[in-house]
């Protein structure tokens, strides 16, 4: 029987843990974790993400600081805001919603965030810390995948893991995390030869390609765990439907466990953003980190 890994339920559990921890921090120490989200411009998808992040932040009892800036905001003004948030002691996490308008240098903006407040884990210092196996801020989506894998398997040590996709926000950090768990890790990408054979060696197969339903059952080793990071909107029978990078019907017939889309990795991403903000707050105050919510 194939296990459907319920990311929605798992994310609700993570949010509950965060909420309980936040309540204790507020009650016992008078500390309220705070998350600042900066949105530049009118990108429709980004507006939805930012709204959801705000609602989830409030729901777990954290302070939410939203900064909505005009699309034509200058780099200087945005950098000044980031520096102001870096200095603000009530802000423990800073997230600059990507993509930024093209006239803004995303790397410069992200690398201006205080690494200790970089809850997206995109600052070059956090990338380096993760790559060298040191304590860092870990990107939310791969962190969510790792939590689900640990929950399902316990130890991942010695397992063959294949990550399809080598982006800086998903593929590479996912591979680093799996390496940290002592998996034997392969990173595949658009130039990989015989991708099907590579994927069929995987005990753990993570798909982060951005191609709707590309990974079919043929790519899956019988009994493997499949994590589908993809979020693709496709038109089907005149309606818009959300599908992953994995073709669920054929892959789930072969896999031992699989995350669905929607309801798999997606809900974990915001839950991990909240977890990272809590972790950042604990670190900033010299307090023990929340258990089970870090890499
Ligand atoms: P990118 O477009 O940045 O990276 C895609 C990767 O897939 C690249 O490394 C590319 O290889 C590889 N790739 C593309 N086509 C193929 C192919 N035919 N065979 C093998 N590899 C291929 O995407 P992201 O990493 O940002 O996102 C991946 C997916 O995850 C998307 O569907 C996105 O929507 C989703 N996503 C979901 C999140 C969530 O919260 N659940 C968060 C972030 C992303 P190459 O480098 O050679 O071009």
C-alpha cells in the first residue's frame, strides 16, 4: 500500500508546535517573535503569498510587519528599509518576497539582510554555513521536505537520494540537507543523461523541475519515497488545475510513499517560515532552539 504523505496535516502540526512555543515565550519571557515581509510591486502571485504569510504569522501569535512598496522603489530606498529592519529588535525574521522588479539587484538586497534574520535562508552566509554543515537558516521548502522525510523514515542514513533540479532555492539546499542526513545524493538537471535510470536508483526521489507531471511512474523505483516540490497551474477541460512535477497516478502506483499536489510540500513551506522565525528569535535571545523544527 502506498502511503500518501499528508503535508497539510503535517504543516498544521508544525504550526501548532510553533504557536505553543510562541505562547510560552510571550508568557514566560515577554518575547514575541516578529516577522517582517517586504513586497515590492504588484505581482499577483506574490500578493497572495504575502497575504497568506501575514495571516499565518498572526495565527501563531507572532507579530507581522508588512512593508508594501511601489514597483518603482529605488534600490537605495529598499536597502535602507532592509537595514532599518536589521536594526529593529522586534523583528526576528526578514523576508523580501521574490521575484523583485528587474531594476533591483536581488542578490545585493538578499545579502544585505542580517544573516541571523534571513528566514528564507538565501543569504550567501547561510548558503555557505549549510554547505559546510554548520548551523544556519535553512530555506523553507527543502526544510519542509526534510521534516516530512524524517517523519516518515526516521533515519535516512545510507539511502540513495536523487534530487531532480539544481536551483539555489530548492534543488541545491535539498541535496545539502540530504547529504547532512548521510544519504548518497545525486543532483540531476536538464543535462543529465538517462534521467529515468538515474531516478530509478533513488530510495528518495525529490522532484523540483517546474515541469508539470514530468516524473511518471517509469522514473520511480518500486517502494521509493517521492517528494513532489512542483507547483504548476495547468488548463484541463477549460479549468485551471494545480499539478506537481510528478504524475501522481502513475508514480503513486509504484512508490512506497508520495506527497500529493496540492496538500504535500506546499503547506510545509509557510509552516517552515514560521519555524525559522521562531528559531531566529530563540537564537537572538540566547534561548534553546525549538525541538524538531530545525534541520
Ligand atoms: P527552477 O526553474 O529554478 O529550476 C528547475 C530545475 O529543474 C533546473 O535545475 C533545471 O535544470 C531542472 N530541469 C528543468 N527541466 C528539466 C528536465 N527536462 N530534466 C531534468 N531537469 C530539468 O525551479 P525551482 O527550483 O525554483 O522550482 C522547481 C519547482 O518547485 C517549480 O514547480 C516551482 O513552482 C516549485 N516550487 C515550489 C515551492 C513550494 O513551496 N512547494 C517553492 C519553490 C518552488 P537546469 O539547471 O539544467 O536548467
